[in-house]
């Protein structure tokens, strides 16, 4: 007798545990066979319950089931003499033959292996298709298992819809005004979903006998049907066919468009999109060279001044005083922006003592903390990468041909000392003088070599300073205390009163022309300073985008793997379906032999076990929040901290290495191309000293940032559809699309003259793709919402006559589910296009 019941009847825990224990022992015993008996075609040779040990265990199981059934009949069910007596809710146990057939079915599927398809006659295939078309789909024998499968899946879908609704309420409804307005609608929606969920579970349990009849081959399943079962299924089928009607019409039109029209239209869009280089000033078809004359770099200077919103018009630069006035403004902006950028690049460790004391990561979006990515081992979806691009990148890595000057300029961007950076940039500008005349060429060569040595000495000392500062900041938690010390020491060692007057434009010798020629050319110095700021800004923007992609990967992993926090550690609770197993390359077995699905009485009980949150009033939010500030995308975790994941920092380092490899390749190609027509050996030409490597870096980071932004905008369209999908297979398929876009890289052609053309084409393709998907989604959303208004116009209260319809929505309080600037989703909107993009 079970101690958990008062009537003496066995409880659900005892019966389920007994079935699970004995069945699991029999299954394990059936696999303990001698090695000599194992054959390649084991599913055809092996006979279930053939050994003496298995037959003995089956006999023990039969005795235990008989005892359980007798005890339930004696104590559990009401009799005539005691009609008001309490009885057990546990159904009588099934016969041992049923468990034998179920084990046989599971084992035969597990013993099957993938092999080559047999050769079949085309006539036989056509005949089978013809017979399938002529046969009836809905018959008295096929309708009960079909409805059983429908209500089983429907119960899980309703549970997922309720979970998404509760999660959205937890994430976005934080203000009292919003809660007061939406809570009545939210409460009605949750109660309606709960009623339909319970109804679907009861119908699936009743119809589960049809599955038992199919396995045992006994009984008539048609007597299990009810009229409401068919009505609910037909109501759902009509609504589902209407939801996919718009997308199917679009695909039909797209499929029958002549190929010539599609190619002409695509070519016109490509020509229109590649006619200009977005974000790349100046000529973008060749490697940029050094330019020191104002009329040559004036377009780039105008673009940089407009980018930083400086109150100056470069067209009005007439004299040296105008250039120095511009430079004084640029210098003030440089100091302010540089300190802000350095602050945004400081990431203390998450949950560190210094973060708790200073509230770093809570006060401002620019003050983020470094957080460990603990979900990486649980990633469910692996990306599909282009093998040709992977091969191309591996060849570049094997050669290790990186331009040292380009690498040095890239490392120079990490120097945190403001005065050291300003001094190095000034020295760089001093080396780039206008082309000398023939009379003064020999006289200035020695001076140029001396200045060049000084420039490289200062730059390499700046790089070593950056390494020392990085080590100090890492050891002290990443704060900026040592930065201030380095600034003070640098000020004491290298302060020059004359340089300060010249930088501020207060030197009286400017009017006499006796000052340093670098300072008198304030326009070019302004160009170098603004370039440096923009490069650092583009790197920080790219880091925010990479961090956003990693955060989306975290959300997909938490959803698909069912991650939960138990005692401070993550653990997976979800079991993969047969479709997900086949998509990963498996045999299509749901959960495999280690699955515990057979321990439940009916298939819907397994779904109920996976939806335990239905009995709770609220759910816990483990997902991140996102905000957009200009081009920066900030990620905020569930505790309210602005975070940057460590894997995003690693992605930025890997991206920087790829950028250096690609940029070095095009610089070397340009050098070799120019040296082919010359006979005399020129050391400066072979070194590529005329190539403006800072401009190459600027073009690379500009193209990469725009590529990441276009990729994120396209990804947000699919991610919005993912947020409204309830089915496990649908969410997994959309997660695969999102993951592939997340890890996509531009298809570069190293035989082209410059890299910008390839980036143009890739960005245009992403934008066209996004425009197409965005139009399809907008049309689908508008059409489905109009349909919901029509089918819910009578203001039903969620009775049985409404079961099978898609849930209604409340068009109030729009929110953004991802990092997109566009807001098109309401808090209480439900599955308006869950099967659109499959």
C-alpha cells in the first residue's frame, strides 16, 4: 500500500515508476547480447523477447501489472456499496503484450542504420503516387490517430503560446500605467489559453487509445471520436490555410516570373547599388594613396566633419588661419571623443567587487561590463559556412602574409594615452610633405630618413605603452585609474609649451610663416585626427553588433536547449524531436534510446511533463534587453547590467585578424601590379610607401561595419518571426536560418583591384533580401490581423465553440522584440505568422 494515498490505491508516482523501472531493465537486458550475435542488419535478424532472461523479466512484469490492476479495481474505483468513496485517478495498467510491441517498435527504429537507397523502378514510384492520390485521406481508421496527433501537438503549441505571452508580459510590462491598461486583457488571454490547453490534453488522452489499437491490432478506434473533435480540427485547419494563403500566392508568382525578367531586374538593382560606395569617400575602385594637397583630400575631410557634426565648412578654407581655426575645433572634439571612446572600451569583470562598489554597468550604456558566455557548450544549431570562403581564408592564414605597417597602424588604434596619440599623429603628418623639387631632393633625403626613424620610434613606444597599460588595467579590473597615472607621467615627460600653443592656435609666429609646417597645414592634421577617431568608433560599433549577435545566439540556445538555472549552473531540460534529430544528421529518432518518453502513459503526458510552467502564474526572464543609440547597439541582461560577452571580444579580435589579412593581400597585389611595368628596382615602390594604409583600414572597417549592420537588419526580420512561432520544428528551422545569417561572411574576390566592390555587392544583396522579407512580413501581419478582427468580431469569451482559432491580440503598447529600431509588435500579439517563412 502506498503511503501517499489514504484509500490504499496506488498513486501515479508508484505506477509510473514501476512501469519505467521494469521496462527500462528489460530494454537494457535486450541490448546485453554477445558480440558474435551482432550483425549489420540487426533490425531484420534480432527477435524481441527471444532470450530466457528477457522472458523471465516479462513474466515478473506481468505479475506486477496483474497485482496493480487487482489493487486498483479493489480500492480505486467506486462500487455499488460505496458510491461516494474516493477513488484513484490512475488508469488500469496495460497488458504486457502492449509493452512488448512498444519495445519492439522502439528497438527496431534504434537498430536501423543509414544506408544507400535501393534502386527502384520509376513506374513503381508513379504507381504508388497514383494509388496515394486515389485513396481517401480521411477514413474511419485514419481519422482517430490523426486527431490524436493534432491534439497532442496542439496542447504543446498552446503551452508555448502561453509561455511567450507570459514572458513578454514579464519583460516589457513594467510601468504601472501599462499594467493597469493591459492586465485585464492579459488575464483573459491567459485564462482562455489555459482552458483550451486543458481541453486539448483531455481529448488527446481519450484518443490515445487509437495508438494502442494500432500497436496491438485490436479494437475499433472509430468509437473514440466525438463531433467536437472534428469541428475543432476543421476550425484550426481553415484558419491555418488562410494564414499561409498570402505567402503561397507570393511564392507562386515569384516562381512563374520568367528568368530573363528576374535577371534584368536584379542586374539593374546591382548596377544602381554599386554606382556609389556607401560610407567610403573618394574613389573606391583602387587602393588609396597618400594625398597632401587640400583639393585632393577635401571630399574625405568634408565627410568626416559632417560625420562628427563639427560647425565648419571646409569649402571656406582659404588661408592658414582658417585651417588652424578648423584644427583647434577638431582638437577640442578629439580630446572629448577620445576620452569617451576609451571609457567605452573599458570592461570590468561581471560580478566583480569593483563593479558592485561603483555600480559600473548600470548608470550608462557606455559603461559596460565583461560577462562570461556560459551557454556555448549547449549550442543546438551549427552554422552552414561557405566552403570556398573558408578555403580562401585558410590559404591567407597559412601564408601569414600580413603587412607590418598595416598591422602597426591597427595596433596603434589601441593606444590609450591621449597626448602620446596626438604626438604620434603629428609626427606622421610631418613626414608626409608635398613632393620636393629636384634641386632640394638630395638635400632633404637625410632629413627625411631621420624624421622617419623618429616617427617609427615614437609609434613603437606608443604600442609598448598600450601593452603595459592593458596589462595594468587587466590586473586592476579594467578601470581607468592607471590611465590617469600614465597621462600624468606622459605630461611631465613630454610636455612642450610651444607645441601646446601651436595645437591651440595661439602661436604668434603663425602669421609670419616661421612655425612648424605641419601646424600650418591644419586641414591635413584635422583629417588625420578625425580618421583616427572614426576608426576607433567603427571598432566599437562593430563590437556592439557582434555582441548583439552573440546575445541572440544565447536566446536561441536557451529556447532550444531549455536551459534553466539550477544552483547557479545551467542545465538542459529539453528533448529533441525526431525532425530536429534528422535535421542534425541523425536517424530521426525522437530523443534516442536514452529518452524517457516511454515512461509516460500517453504521448500527451510527455508533453504535459515538458510544460510544467503551465501551473505557475509567471515565468522567469533569462533573456537580454536591447537599446539603440545612434549606430551603437547596447545589450542589457536580465539584472539590468549593460554587458559585453567575452566571446564578442574574441570575435572582434578574429575579425581584426581577417581584416589585416585581406587588406595586406590587396596592398601586395597593388604593389606587384605597379612593379610589373618598371625595369629599375625601386625600394620605396616595392615597400608600397605611397599606399595610405590608414585609409585602407578606414575603408575596411567602414565596409565591415556596414556589412554587420545590414546583416543585423536582415536577421531581425527572421528573429521577429521566430518570436511568434510556437512549434518546436518551426522554431528550430527559423533558428537555423538566423544562425546561418549570423555567421555569414562576404564573398571576397582577391583577384579584383580593391575590396570595396565585393563589399558593395554583398551589402546590396543583404539589403535587397531584407527589403523582400520585410515586405512579405508586413503584408502577412496586416492580412492576418484583419482576419483576426473578422473571426473575433462577435466578442467571444473563449468557449468550446472558439477552440481551434488563433488567439486574438490587443493592439496596444507596441514593443521591439530585438535590436531593431522599427517597432511593429504589440505586447499581447500572438502567432500571426508562425508558419510564414518555412
